[in-house]
């Protein structure tokens, strides 16, 4: 039941703010991908991860998502 409520909430937010929701999704996926690459490819432990780099990647990709789509909300 909790997952169903979370899913419905997500769909509601997606309907109201499609671009913002997709920007956050893109940033989260790219940030998670950077953290994964730091751990798997570079062999860093959780405590050694460069969090600033992951956050920069998150914001850069979320920001780029908006500029690559014509339908940015203002």
C-alpha cells in the first residue's frame, strides 16, 4: 500500500510539474551513476566518494536537461 501511495504521489507531481520532475529524475540518475562509477570503476569505498563531484554532476545534468528541451517552464 505504501508503494501505491508513493506511485500515485509521483504521478500527481509529474502531471503538475512535468519538466521539473524530469529534471530531478535526470539529475538523480546521473548523480547515482557517478557515485556508482566512483565505487565500481575507480574502486573507492563509500567514505572516499567525492560527493562534490557527484553533486556537480547532478546539477549540471539537471540544468542541461532543461536547456535541451523546448518546453522549459518559467
